[in-house]
């Protein structure tokens, strides 16, 4: 994962948002997300787009989550 120390254009540390750290290369990995309303969901990341992600949950259902609602994301 990138840190603020990785890139310093013009002497200022760059800031990364949770949304920017989710990329298509993570598709197929196990993922746990926490949303701004406090809800947590775990599943397999199946799709990533500009504004949303899709998780396949353990019950077989697919959940589409808007990236702006994400607080934390962890991959297993």
C-alpha cells in the first residue's frame, strides 16, 4: 500500500484516499469494507469502476457499493 512518504511533488506529501487504492488488479481477492454508516461487509471483489465496487458475498449475492461511502478497505 502506498504511504504519504512514497511521493513528494514539490516537497509536499501526497495524500491518498481509500477510493484511489482500490484497483482492478485487486479483483478476485477477499475484501472487507467498512462504510460511512458503520456497516461492514466481506466478500470477493468482482468489479471495480470509477465510482463503485462490487462484492460477491458468502450467500452468493452481489453487493454494489459506491466508493465515496467507503471508510476502510482491507484485502485478505
